[in-house]
DNA sequence: CGTTAAAGTGGACACGTGTCCGCATGATGG
DNA sequence: CCATCATGCGGACACGTGTCCACTTTAACG
C-alpha cells in the first residue's frame, strides 16, 4: 500500500516539457507557454499540471544556476570576511541576472513564492547563512533577514538591458551599504 | 489651418472613463479594463486610445496623490535637514502605498516609464530635489540619482498586504541608510 | 492475464488584453 | 445651411493565459 507512486510516462512528459522550454527560450525571444506545450508535443493541461505557474517552469529550467548560486555562499564565507562574502555573492547575482536577463524576474518570483510559504527556499537559506555570519561579527545590522534582502534585490528586475552594466552593481552596492551595521 | 483642434465629445469620453475607473476601483477589487470601458459606456478602442497602457490610466486616476507627494518634497526640505526630509518623504510614500495598495505598482510603473523616456517626471524631480540637498550638505552619497532611488523603492511592490506594517518602513530605512554618505 | 481505479492526458473553453478598421460625427469653409 | 473630411468611435478579432473535465493509460492486485 505504498502511495502507489508514479507513472513512468508522466516523468517523461515532464522532462520533455523542460527540454522544450529550453529550446523555446534559446530560439525565440518570446516565452509563450502554449508554444512550449506544442514544442513538447503535449497539451497545455499537461504543462500546467506539471508546472502550475510560469515561474515554476522557469525555476525548474534554471535550477542548476540557482544551485550554483546557493553553493557559492558557504564557499565565499570560507574565504572572506562576511561582508566581503556578501558583496561577492551580490556580484554573482548580478552576473547571473545579466546573462539570464528576462528569466531573473521569474526565478526571483519563484523565490519569494517560497518565502510566502514560510519556507525560505534554497536562495533564502544561502542568504541567511551570509547574513548570520555578518551579524555574528557585527558588520551587518541585526534587524535584517533573508526576506528583506530578496525584496531589495528585486529592484534589479526593472533595470533595462542597456543600462545594466551601469546600474546593477551600483544598486547592489547601495543595498549592501544599507545592510551594514551603522558604526 | 490651425491644428484643427479637438472634438468636445472626446474630452467628455476621457472624463467619463476616468470617472468609471474610479468607480470600478472603489467597488470591485479586480481592475479589468474592459469593465471600465463598459462602465463608462464606451468601446475598448476608445479607452485604449485615451490611455494606451493600463498604467497611463491609473496614473491619471491618481494624479492628485502623486502631485501631493511631489509637493511634499520642498515643504519637508524647508523644515528639516535633508536626510530627515528624505526619511519623512519615504514615510509619505509608505503611507500612500499602504492605502492605495495595488495601485502603487501601476503608478510606479508609470513613473519609471517616464524615466525610460529620459524625462524624470514629477516624482523624479521631487526626489532629485531631496537628493541634491543631501549631497550639498554631505549627508547623502554623491553617486546616486533619482532613478536609483525609484528603482530601489520599487521593492515595496512585492510586499504583501499582511506584512506591510512590519516590512515597508523597515525596507525604506535600509534603503535610506544605503543612500547616506559613509562617514 | 484481466480487472480496476487512480494517475495522467490534451484540447476545448472562458477570460482579459490590446489592436485594427469600417463607420459616424461634428467642426470648418463655402 | 450644406458639403467635406479629419477626428474619433466602438466592437469584432486575434492572441496568450490558465482552467476544466471526459477520456485514456498505467500498474497493482487477484
């Protein structure tokens, strides 16, 4: 009486949807869900059951990038002072968002969806690690949490392509300064 | 061969659309453009010609609030030190966004649409006034402009209703600290 | 194997957005 | 007052999103 798990074909469809999504994202500049469904050779109902929201799909497509970002946090902490580590991590975020352009917004949406569900999610955990280290040595203000930072980082979503280089890191620097403990 | 101005009826329709928008916003919690058109007794084509985007319409509906916000800047500067004035102005923003809830996002969208058009727009001008005063007396970092701040403030858009009181001002405070000149 | 019921499917459908264009309307010059 | 035609109207339409449900497939069990 095990939960009567899964259906091999369902997993196949799921995989094919992700693959199709990658293809569409790579080739078209528009990301239309129904186009992805068609490309994958499934009905839209199938797509929407596997990925209830557009964000769910994109988050899955870019899961690896997210994992990389998450893994970077402890690594940076091992090498740098907490505030420096946080600064470097912000740099990574800027790099990621620069290349992945439109997708950043969607992934971010997925992240704070996690937050709404009272679970921080992987990115939130990574951030918490960085923030706690900074609080512990007194360089980060004690009244901030991962959620605050994710919200603040969200402003990158609005930065236009052609001003990215000029604005993104600059904005993150301002945020970082805001997070520092006031002397 | 004067520009062959106007059409009295067009102005009337425009006014009726705004009125209808107010009604819909007040009564329904959903803001559907076609519902507004219907309420106003005009076709959707008419609505879309007068207000090409949803933001244009909402910005018009809340023009008064925006003007109030704009007017507050110089008034606050007359009474307080620049940083304090900026802090108070942020408070106003928080108040406004708290009451106008969903609309804040749209108005903000309209604002940075202005920015994209290389004109700061009224809000941008108000912010510039505040920032310049702060730079002049050395309390605000010199490398920020109104656009940066508008982008940063944009994070309020994502704050949920039920955590507004706890988060909004807190986030604005962090931003403000980020804007301060580092001692 | 055959049965059975849950798991899964896919496309039709409802909805909101935004565009487009043939038609009417009202200001203007005669 | 009438003729003219730019200005403006409005609704039909195309499109993308997301939902729903009658039907099919899979795999556990006898």
